[in-house]
C-alpha cells in the first residue's frame, strides 16, 4: 500500500485508481464477448441463456425458475437471529425510501391553462443480485424495497447459482421478505439479456437494477436505450478523511471492510498525521494476516490501496472532491465542518460511530452508489429509479391567444414555420 505526501503525486495516483477499469483493450474484448451473448439471447431466448449458464457457471439451469415453496422455505428455515436482523434492516430501508416518493404537481396559469408533472411507476423491473465470491441478501433489500415502494407491479430477480445450481438460502429468504416470488437462478450477461429482451420463461422488463461484474455492467451498458438501467457500477471504493483524533485500529478495519469485497476494490486514507499513517498500515497488515479473505484483501490493498499525508484539511477536501468517492468516511474532530465543504460523494459517514458497514446493511439510504468518480453527477439508486414522469399540458383559447405571439416569434426564429402556423391557423376564423 503506497504512502504519498506530495499533492501532485496524490492527484495522479487517485486518477489511476479512479480509471482502473478503463483499459480500452480489455473493454473492447469484453464488449465483443458480451455483444455476442446478448445477440444470441435476443434471438434464441432460453436456449442461449441455458447454454451460457452451463459454459460460465458450470451447471444446467433447467428449470430456471426457483419454486415458490423453496423461496418460502428459505425464510422459514432461517436462523431466528438473522431473521430479526433482516426485518430490522427492511423496516429502516423501507421507511427511508418512502420519503423519496416524488410528488406530482399542477401549476395553474393566469388565463386558465394548466401544466402538470405526473409520476408513475414502471410496470416491470428486473433486479440482479450478484453471486460468485459472496452472497448479498442486503442487495436484495436495497433493490427490491425501492421498486416495491415505487409501486412496480412485477419484480423479477435473477441471481447466479453455485456449482450445484443453488442460490444462497439467505438471499432467497431476503427475496421472500421483500415480497418477490419470481426468482431465476441465472447470472452474467445472459441474465441481463433475458431481462432486457424477454424469453419464453422470463418477461421483458422496463428497468434493470443491481450491481455485477464487468460482464454484467457491460451488458447493462449495451442494452440501455431499449431497457432502462439504474447505473453502471464499477468496483467498490472507500475514502477516509482522518486526523490525529481518529483511532488507527478503526481506520484499518474500515479500509479492510472495503478491500475484502473484491481484488479491484479500493481503500484510500487521507490523513493530516504522519504518525497515524504509519500506525494504520501496521494495524492493517496485522488484521490481514489471519483474515479469511486474505488473498483478496492483499490484492486490493497492494494494487488499489493508498495513504496520502496531507498538509491540512483543505488538501484532504480538495483531493476527496476530485476523486468523488463512492463511500466517504469523515473521522475528524469537527466532521460537520468538513461535511459542509464536500461536493462529491455517493454516501458520507460521519464520526467514529458510523462505519461504512452501517450504510451497507441497515441505516436506510441505499447502498447502490455511483463509483469511479460518477458521484460528480449522479446519486444512489432510489424510488425514482423505478418511476418515470410525464408532462401534461392543457391550454384553452384565451391562454393560447395571450401567448401565441411569443410562440410564433420563437418558432420563426428557429426557422420552423409550420410550428408557427400550427398556432396561427387556430385564430384565422
């Protein structure tokens, strides 16, 4: 893990980390593979989905759909303590997302005209729940709850099975708790294709949400336009701003909590204390030594980990805003003062009692967040992801007459004379 105390060098290193999945050679190769998969799924449906599931995941997915009894049994057989935890998380997440419901509104004009914005949910949504290195029941809650709150009629969940073709039981239990009864044991680009185009077994959806590997993300990028998506999520990342008041063992634990996700995950510390920087590294390697996911943590820390010793808070804030992290922890004496200066971050965690894991599982706000600097222009998955708005405009004779000259002038200024005439003709009589 690099330690840097030069600001210019830190800027370059943060840029390298932010663009770690942007290799043209790799992206072109993956694009080609995913395009081929999507085309086959589009034309051959379930046959192509089965073919690629056997090829990449190593099991025959027939039948693809998980039986409803199996979903319910997963909940019934779940450990009571874990049930309680899932219910507690569900309540908090639902309560938060209910506050996100966008409001329709109407504005009445002086002459009787009205303009409205009306919000409606999409009819069908697909949620992708990753498998692979770990099981993510929390991701089920974070995707299903805002869709349910939005009022989506049909939610279809896809998730890759293990070598035996089984989806993790806690993931299925979370699906049951969230009211999802259509679950398919498929993953990868082929699952995104099935949701986007529809097959005999899987209905075409209007929006697809949920994180996945680079093949899943590429598939979402390629089908966008024919189907809506939440975002293009890259590898996860955390940036911590700390000073001498923060405990080094806490910082080390929080950095490792990110590193254990994935070899491409990034863990970054910006600190004003040289002493702390050294202590954090010592603690970090102590904790990694007997970590169950040691190999993943080591790859992440070695390639994408970074400690920057900053001259002052100003430098920390500037570097953080430039990097625009997915997760930002502020562990300083006056965290609120720094918070006021933060412009770009997916989610912000304040103080020693708010490790990022609180947001991952239970706080309430969504944990599906913009990565790779995208928090400069986007935010978290939410209820609006599963909704669309429509403008409704109604003028009467008087209101059109009063505004007609301005409409005609603007239309003619753009050389669109039929636009102008469509107003003029209404008053010729």
